[in-house]
C-alpha cells in the first residue's frame, strides 16, 4: 500500500500524533494498489487496495502534555469540567 508522509505534533505524555499536513506520498509500486502509478487505469478488480497504508509520522514539534482527547477523557473520568 502507498503511504503518506505526515508532519505534525507529538504529544509526549500520551504518545499520540496530531497530523498537521501531508508532505509527500510514498508509492509502493504495486499493481494491486489503486493509489500507485503502477496500478493499471483500466483495472476494475474489487480486491485491489483502495486506501493508503498507515501514515509515516514525522514530528515537527513535541508538546510535553496530553493531547486534547486524552485530557477530555481524563476530565470525564474524574467528573470535572475540562479547563
């Protein structure tokens, strides 16, 4: 499967990655991947891959905190409003 090279923020306390943008696409050169230039344009096989593989994550910046969804989940679990 072809993959996207994504740049974004790494939240250090939870390890989550927040994509800011896709910088490039890595072509897998597979005839069975619809995202690849090697895939025949006339192919209509339903078994060909139709989505990208997992993103290749490149950290642009690191934040020494939990990401927003993790902070919200912690606040809900503790029964307090998110600040």
